C-alpha cells in the first residue's frame, strides 16, 4: 500500500532517508562510494509494517539517486527484492556491478 502523503526526510548527518509516523521512525541507510550511492539497509518498526513504508523509502531513494545522477549499489536485501519486483529501477543499478 503506497501512501503519497507520507513525507520522506533526508537525514544527511546520519546518511539515511527517514519516515516519521506515529512516534516511530523507518529508515533506509545509504553511503556514497566513489561515483555511486549504496543503499545499505532498510528498517521499518513493527508498528509501521504492512503499510508500504519500505517501498516508499526505496522509491524515494531511487528518485533521489536519479536526481544526483548516481548509479546505485544495493546491499540491502529489501531493496534487492524491490528491484526484482520493480524492473523499471534496474537501469539505475551500476552496470559495472550488475551488468546491463
């Protein structure tokens, strides 16, 4: 379930995208590596699970990477599964790591 009214915040100090909802914080951590951006880990508190929060974070992360013109490296198991289910994001993966 995708919720367009949810706000994603870029917490640059902690290198993570955040969604704050009902006193809980869901995060997708990232790191910059050479010319790439790496999506490291996604965490969604139990109270927020089943609401499409992780998918919202992933979509926002890919949109942001596109704005930055940075190829994506995926270390997060959730994001890897997300890309498998949403092939439209495969073109943003670093071709030297994932092929074309």
